[in-house]
C-alpha cells in the first residue's frame, strides 16, 4: 500500500511538524523564548522537550524520507502495517491536539511545570473541557506515534521517558494551579480527567 511507504510517512510527519511549530508561534507569540522555573529538574525537562521537538522529530522524518528508519519489528508484514497505521494516526492526532491546546491557551501558555502568572486565567475551553493536560496527552501521542512509525527502540525509549516526565510534572503543575485558583481548580479537577477520559 502506497500510503504505508516510509518516504510518504516521512513527508507527512515533516509537514505536520512544520504546521505544529507554526501553530505554536501563532498561538503563543513565541517559538523558543520559553524558560522553565525551578531547579535543574525543570531545566532537564525543558531541554528534553526542546531536543524532542527540534531534533528527534525532524530526524525521524528524515530517516523515514530516506527509508533509513530501523524497522526493528519482527512481526509479520500485516501486523507491521497495523503498527504503521496506528503510528500515523497517533502522530497526527497528537499534532492536532497540541495545536488545539496552544490556541486555547494563547498568551497563557507556559513551559510545563511553571506556576501560573498573575495575568494568566484558568483555561477550561477547547481541549481543556475534556482533559486537564491535553498538551501532555498530545506529547505522548506524538512520541508513541513516532516510535510506531520508525519502529525504533530509541523512539520507544523516548516515549518511556515522556511517560516518566509527565508523571512527575503533573503533580507539580497541579499543585501550583491549586494554589493559584483554589476552589475553582479543585472543582475543575473533580469534573475533568487528567489525561484521557474516562480512564485517568
């Protein structure tokens, strides 16, 4: 099937990546000036996100375009095709969810883990009506999607790192949001799941 070709997948990944970077710039007014608050741990998360977005993602696209993605999957061809389709769907859904979340946040956007600024409002519109952390859900979709597309152990490890980082970031971020918005945020937490309704 032509749409399962690595080169076609790589071009789609690259186009969605360019669209996502453009969406971040348009929605938030910045591409790279975000700075994390806190110690070395927050800086490490920020550097990891930066490297994933600006190095690992275009590298995956380039590997796919050049048909150099390391297909480590020993499964039968039909199952591999299913993993590819799942990867493309996850990657595309993650990019769309991330862009939607950025446009919902606009100037309220901050690097993960930062406390809300005095001028920030509690956002409950857009994807925030359905999940409290749509950008984290999107990052998981994008990283797992790339892992499925490249079928590379390195990209599956990146997904695992994202799971661990997000598990650490959510309590930090939610603590800051509770301090900033009090009962309003507590009520929001009671009504909206963290990452993936209706599960968690």
